[in-house]
C-alpha cells in the first residue's frame, strides 16, 4: 500500500525512511484511514525492538510517515541465506519480538502480520519489528479489508484464516510459526495455493519442530507447540507468559515446566458412593462377608505385630514389587503408543500405481489432491508431493502423502494478432497460455505500436508456454539529416541518398562572397531527425567569375619575319604591327609591337575558366596573320606559340 524511500533529514543531519502512500490509493478513503491508523499506532509505541516513528502528516494527497532507517537484513533473508538457525540465537530473537509485542498489546495494538519479512535484524543483532500497516486497536479489530484477508497466509492463526476476530494470542501464534521456521528452516504448513495453506492452519497438526531438527531442546519444542495450539485458549495468554518461558529455556533448554498446556475443565457433578458415605458418618447395615475379610486382615496385622523384622522386609519387598510392576506397565504403555517412523519416499515422476506400491511397503498412504498441466512431466506421473522428500526426514507410519499428478503437456491454438495493438496482442497470446517475445521493427505502412508480423501463424497448435515472436511497428524509420554545406551539387545529392533521404530540387544563388559551385544552405537543418525518404532542397552558389591571364605572343615566329640590310650596310628597323587577342571570338586585348618581337605581352580577362584564344596580327591596316590558338585555361601566362 505504500512506497518507502531513503531520505536525508537536514535538521538532525541523519538518514531516515519515508513511507508514502501510493498515488492510486490517495482517493480511497478506506486506504487513507488504514494508513493513518498505521501512523497513529506506531507513533504511540516506544520500544527498542520497534521501528521508531519521527513524524507523520500529509501535503495535499501525499500521505507520509517519517521513521527510523534500520540498517540490516530481514529475518526472512537471514533464514533464506543460512537455512536452519541455531536454537539459542532463535530464542534470543524471539524474546525481542515478544517484548515488542508485549508493549504493543499493552497499548491495545495488535500487529496482525508477524512474519520474518517484517522483522529486521540490525548489524549488531537487534531485532526490530516493523510494518504495523494492518494493525488496529483491539476495540475495533476485524480481519478483513475490502473483502480480502490481511496478512501472510503461511503465518496465519486458525482464527485469522477462518475470518474470525484476532487478538493478542493471534500474534503469539504467528510468533510461534516464526520460531518454527527459524529452528527448522521451513514453514510448518505449505501448499500450492494460499487457500490450501489456510486450511492446513485450521485443520492439520504440524510436524513437530523437533522431528525436523532432532538437536532442538525439548523446552524450545514445547514453547512452539503451545504457541501454535489451534484452540486459542490453550496458547499463551499473553506475551509476558511467553517471555517467561523463553527466558527459562535459555537457562535450562530441557526444562519440563515450559509449554505446559492448561485445560480449563468445566464444572462436573460427582456422585458419592456407599464407602464415601461411611466415611462421612452415614449408617448402613454391615455385610457378613465383609466381617470375614476384616477378621483375616486383623490376623495378618497381629502376625506382623509380633514379627517386626519380617514386617519391614515385607514392606520393602512390596515397594520393590510395586516399582517393578509400575516400570513394566509404563514401558508397555509407551511401546504400545509409540508409532514407528519411516523415511519420506521420493515419489516424483512415479505413476499413482507405482507410488501406491512404494508407500504400501512403508505403511504410508498416498492421496492425489490435484492435477496440473506440466511441460516436462508426462501425463499420469507425479509432479510434487507434501511432505517433500528430504534426506533423513521421517514421518510416522500411517501418515498420508499428498501428491499433484501431471496432466501432461497442454496444447493451445495461436491466435491471430496481426495488425492488433500491442496490449491487445499481449492479452490474446497470454490468455492462450503463450509466452510473448517482442521485437521492434520499422514500417512505412503499419502504425507505431501495432503488430507488423507474427512468426508463428494463426491457428497453429503449439505447446502451452511456447514462445511466439511478434514484430511491433516502431513506425517509419527515423534518420538524421547530414550537413551538406560546402559540398558540390553532385556530392550533396550522393550524401542525401546515402542518408536514406530523397533529393527534391536545387536553388541557385549568386553570392561572390561565398564559394562558387558549392552548397550554401539546405531546407532541413543538419542533425535533424526526420522520416526516411524525406525530400531535401539545396541551394548552390553559382556566379560568373572573372578570370585573367597574360598572353605571350612570339610575333617573329608567327609572321616569319627576317631582318634586311640597308644600302649603308646596317640592319634596317623592323616595322610595327598590331596584335589583337580574341577570347571566344570577342576582342579582349590589343597592342602594337615590333615585328621581330618574341614575347609581346597582352593581358586578358574572361568569365570562363577555359576559353577559345585567337591571335590576329595586322600590318599597315592589313591582316597578315590569324590563327585560333585553341582552348586555353585562363590563368597565368599563355605562350603562343
């Protein structure tokens, strides 16, 4: 009914435990009432063996209790880890629990759920009783809430199991069960269902703890027997009486006076016979035969009066004879009442006929109490037995062993869950006694959370408990958008495809401040998570970029110029020519140079990186040379030829 948190109290600088009522119960008045009862009950108790409560309250619909944080293990954890516990340690723990109950009972508080799970053993060995969540004042105690029994069935008192009123003696019965479990390592009653366990508490006698643990002192065994009496009037009247006996067995483990069950006999009427009437003075006629007998006895008395030594011998002999006869009779009575004990047989995997033959040889009985499906035990063979088989565990001849018999492997039909919501598919498969194995899978067509595929076809007959794999749609696959900036248009398209996305369009921009021919933006931000195949539009920067170069023209070579000698014998000056450079058939540069020049330089520009270069040479206004130099990269120096 509540969740417990570890918290830190900053006022007192210590760790505490905070129990908070679960949210689903905060609108239920009955649950809130029980929660408040717990808080009030525990807050009123102060004892070293009861978990202390520091504060209680609520804020809105948040109901809480602040209590002592106990470091240690539950008694149940200790029993599970260590098994059968030492009897002295068990008695000391029982004393602490009984002391806590004594204080609670004196405050009219019944715990009503005493069990090892609600007892914490601290690191120094102190027992702390906790969880008074179902405790109520004795004056208005009932055992049910919302039609269900409160408590743990393995530790129920018979009246608790019947649905009757519970009191202090009910807590002492549960404590008896706890001691039994500590000294034997097992609960006195166990079965496959809580109802069966409850019936055993009401109807059956447990195997005595000393039978399971022969080392257990008689005194401790007697305390357990008395605490677990089905008739509450035969149990300890209060925790104080139980504490007295627990202390006594610590001093003398085999003390005979502990655990004695006192019977409150009803008043009876007893008739007075004739001899008694004589004794009280009533007068009746004497019988002659009686007088003869009296005479014989008088003579014997007179004889022994005269022979005193013989009288002493006769008395001693009579005493010895009486002692021997008494001893013999006692031995015969004990032998006649003692039932032979036999080892509990292992009946697992036997048929009822085989089990019957086995128990007959041991003078035991076997009874089939239930049938269940079992995937591993063939039909008709025994699945489990009560009492269970254990080495050196004996029971009395004539006892009955209850068994559960296998109905074999249960078959079931696989339902059709294709296209159904996940929760509905789980219910259909689990109702068919099948185990669901879930796998996630992307789908472009099936809605998220619905069954996309089932590995075992519908209407297939399979063994109950088989695995059925269902594929649950996680919807359209989600992918991450890549960063396309700086990529060429071709590289960007390749990256889009690789990311399981689709290319939609290219927008052209003209920004000389940004790289030419590169992606400068995208319509979905990089790193975004989108559905697979989402379309992306990119923006690519494209503009006419001016390129420049120097055209170096060897005029002399192109025109074939050869210098001539004048009449005076000197070399005449070379004539001037005009050189034009055409870029893609458009005049780009013009210059005048000497016809014998070998490196006439003209600077050109172009919007294209590669262009068609044409050289034209004119002399005296007439074109003397024209020749396309071919496609050239507009960069650096271009030498022609």
